[in-house]
C-alpha cells in the first residue's frame, strides 16, 4: 500500500526541481498493518498549504481524497 500512496502522491505533486517529489517516502515502516508516508523536503508545508505569494498545491490532501474514494 505504501508504494501506491507514494506513487499517487508524486503524481499529484508539482514538478519544479523534483526535490519535493523525491522527498516523499516511508517515514515509519509498517507495524501492525500501519505505516507513515510523508514529504521530508524543507519546503513541504509550503507546497501543501501555499503562502501569500504561492498557490496551495495540496498534493497530500488530494492523495488522501483519491484513496478515500477508492475505499468505498
């Protein structure tokens, strides 16, 4: 499942330098069926939520919404 999450999250991410996409990885390995995936780039929050001068890209939110839609 983590591979699917990472792939979809990267597809939903802006291209730019690729640093953000490359930072999406498993942060905590699976334990009892649960793992944590996240973006570790220093500017990850700026990509997700935007700033006064840059738009909100929200790749994490869009990924969660897409995966929740698959669960139904």
